[in-house]
C-alpha cells in the first residue's frame, strides 16, 4: 500500500512539475528477474525510475536516508535496500542478487553516486558483480533533465525530465571468464557506455 501510494504521488509530481515522460517504455522488462541500470543525476532519479515501470521495483539507497524524519521509516516499505557507501557493502549487494534471482527487478546506478556536473562518471564494479551472479538481462536507461531540476549540492527548479530506455543487454558466463573486481568494473562500464549512447529525442527537448 505504501509503495502504491508513493507511486501515484510521484506520478502526479513528475507529470505536474517536470512534464515527465518515458521513451521506449516497452523495452522495460516487467516480468522475471532483471536489472535496470541508469545514470545518476539527482535525488529525483529513483522515484522517477519507479514510475517508469508499471510493476514494483527495488532500489539501492544509502542507509543515512533511513534516518530522515517521517520519510526514513517508510523507505523499507517502498522496496528500498539500504547500502553503506562508506565501504564495500556486500550485504546490500547480496540482497540485490537474491531479489533478482527470485524474479524481482531492481534499479542500480553504475556510477554509484550522483554526478556533480551532469556528465557520466566512471562505473563502479558493483553492477558487474550483480550481473555475474545472476546473469539477468540488463535494461540500460538514461535520465535527462534531473540534474537541471535538482542538482547535487542543492537548488530546485521546474525542468522537463525524460527517461530514455535502451534495448536489454544479455551477458553469459563467458563474459566473466577470469572474474575479479577489474572484470566486474569492465562489465559495469560496458553497461554505462550503452547508457551514454542513448539520446534525448528532438520531441522531448
């Protein structure tokens, strides 16, 4: 119930204040385990990614958000998996791996944290690890306009936001031969590079 309420609240907020739209929504995998991978521009990214999907998804969020008054205690009921960004939080990644194996969908930001200037940052190995352990299809998604609407460091203004969805990417065990952290980072970067190729349609500019 809490997730549904949040979904429709953000649907209203997204369309009223940000003229939110999703391009190629039909590419989002809504059945079975899948990973949604998106660039990270703003605090607006997770809820808007959530309303881009017709069915519930899970989110990784830094654990300090659960300390927020009022909203903090509600986050776990909105499918939020807390993660400690001050260290390699394997417990959070293990939870995500379990959820994907159970047939759930989760969104992961390959960059790990929000961009400072709106450009893509280098990918971290966490996404590659989750892919290696699940071999789930990965749906690349790119959000445009969220940095302008609510940049890291503060500020807020009304600005159109669009999510463009790419074709799913599928990996095999052969992609992870040799394994290791460097290989996981390479796979994460491959996904981030695919995200970087997605373009904002002229009609959404």
